[in-house]
C-alpha cells in the first residue's frame, strides 16, 4: 500500500508516492561541539588564512564497535547542518540558536537513519558534522574571533573544499575513528571526494551523490549570480544583513536545484504558483541561514577541482581505484549533470547508479527510497 505525501525538509519539499514510514526512529539526538584545533595550534587554511581556533558541531548515532570498523561519516550539502537524523526534544530545541531552530526539529536525511533503515545505528556508528564556515554551530563568520571578542563577519578567511575535509578528519581523530565509510551529496560529495584523496588510508568505502570531480563553469555561474544578489544588496553594502539579496540568491539556487519536469508536474495548471514558491523559499531561507556563511561556502565550492596539484582530474581519480566507490547521478540534475558524475565514476573505477526523478539536483534529498535501494547493494 503506497500513499501520496507532502514532505518538506527546510527548502526541500515535494509531493511523493511512498510506502508508509516505519514508526521506528532513533532517540532524540544531542548535538555536541568539539574544539578540534585549539588556540595553541590554530588552523592555517589552504589559501593562507588563519583561524586561532576551530570548533565543529556534530551529532553521532549508534556506537563505535570494539574493532572500530563500523563508522560512517556523512557530509552535508551547502546549507545543511550536523542534524542528520532524529527529532530534537523540546529542551534541546530551545537550547539552539535561532538559525538552528529555523532549520527545524527533524534531521535532513531522517528517513535513512534508524532501526531497520540503511544507516541503522544498531549496525553503524554514524557521524555528521556541520562544515567549517557554516552557521549551525561550527566555526564560521558568526563565531567570535578569540583575538577580538567580536564575530569574524567579513574578515573570516576564504576556505577550500580541502579545508573542510581536513577539519572533518580531525573530528574522526577526536572520536577515535581510524577508518570510515564516507558519504556526501552535492557540496558534501565534493568533500567526500577530497577526503578520500587526502586520506585514502582512512576511507573504507566512498559514496558520492550528485557531485562532480570539478566545479565547472556552469555550476560556478549559478554561484556567481547568487553571490552577486547578496553583494549588490544596498543593505549588505551598508554592513547589514542582505534580506532582498539573500532571498534572490536562494531563488537563483533553487532554479539550479530543481528541474522543469518537477515544476510542470506541480504548477503546470497555475504557473504563477511556481514563482510564488521561489519567493516563499527565499523568505524562509532568511530565517535559517546567514549571508556570510553562504558567501564563504559557495566560494569554497568554486575551488573544487580534484585535479588541482595532482596532475589533472583523470590522474587524481585514478588514485581512488583502490577504494570501493559508488557514484550516484540524477537523470534530471541541471546543476551537476549525470554525465559528470558518470565520468568521475569511470575514471575512479567505481560503480555508477542513477536516481530517476522529476525533482532535479535535490532528488538525492527527496527520493530517499531510491537512495536507500542504491546504498543497500553497496554498504554491507
């Protein structure tokens, strides 16, 4: 028996035909924060910047086995958070920042983590951390600079995907994890690729969803337009948040995350509602994300090129042939077309699977039944 449901996760919302969900779920999670690069050490970024201290907000589900061989590290997308799964209880929810509260009580990949699900905490020790530079508890532009006592703001140093991977590797050190299966989608898939190239000895298996080996000119163009919407907002230029610019940036991004098929199916009879949807998502985004983190992380995405300093993309991906890998494309992805992901899989000697969906790039967050089926054949 299948039922039509409307599911929404922050900006990810779709009408789906799905089987009834299992009533089983994980206990309410408790977010934690770890100081991974303390003041006596600091963190030097790849582009020459310096952070006197780095903290990462993270959540874990399940327990690390005695053999320390059951860890799964999941990397989130551009505006995701450490809150991968479960539903916060009221006490935890009230302790969060306003941005985290606006993100919501339910985890962004909740339907994949839990008893009997593909990432079952009874089998795996699942770890999810908020990326460096974000605004959901990890060190980012909203964090206080220990040197001044004021938020970094626009003085936060530029980051690369390799910086994000290095911070996550230190989190595994902190948790006593030597090797892990690494999984990521979109920005998270880029971090997963870099993590595997930087720390191949620490990767048991690699899963890359809807992410290319290089952030090419098409994807960079979308990021450029979104950033210009923020940077050209008069309020931002005065040193204030950029409400109109942020809303427009989100609308531009949403057009790259979705596909014509999905818009036609949902709003074909009333096209103006598609426009209203973009406006609504832009207003919603203002409450749950910050312009400076958006600028930092989108610029980091533009640095993504696994071939940089490694003899080119083909030579770099050849280094992954000793790691069991799975690359997942999406047939309607406008942002990172399936052929890019398929090509990366071929060069890395990995498996390739494809999600069939009218929802475009966001399908890896929406079509969780397909994602689970694809992962089932690879993770054990």
